[in-house]
């Protein structure tokens, strides 16, 4: 089973940019559909932010459409989430999820904090 590790989170000012990475090991990450979720402070709900299928088709939540871009590099077993024009409402723990058939794996998350 793949182990997922998120990185790239941090503190940024409103309007700033961050790029998150979700690295998988061992290989065969290309067969998984991968999604980024986020969990806002004080909430237990994880909301879908963006997803990319094994064939490269992407989807985005309305709240991030046009600001966030999800992509993947099969050679590096990594999925990225580029986040532009960040807003305070984007503050959350961002988690990576990989799915294939009935299998689902999660990373531990990376914190993104956007200051106003």
C-alpha cells in the first residue's frame, strides 16, 4: 500500500501562493485517483478541494476554481496543489487521499495558514 506524505504548507499572507506536494511510496501511484481535502479549524468535516484521476481529469471545488491547480508527476510519484491568491478562508489542514477500486489511503496532512 502507498504511504502518502504531504508537504509545502506554511504561513502566508492574503493573496500569497503556496504549492503543496503529496508524495507516495512505494510506486504505482499512477493507478490511483488522488484528491486534496481540507479540514478547517474547529471543524471535523473534510471538504474536497480538488482531485485528479489516473487519466489526468481534474475537478475543483467552486470555492477554489480558478485559484488552485492540481497536477501530478508520475515520474516522481507526486501530486501537487498550487494555490494562488490565498484567502483567510483557505486556512486549514490539507490532506491527500489516494483511491483505487475499494482501496483508500490518507496522508497525515499539512497546515496552511493564511493571515489577513
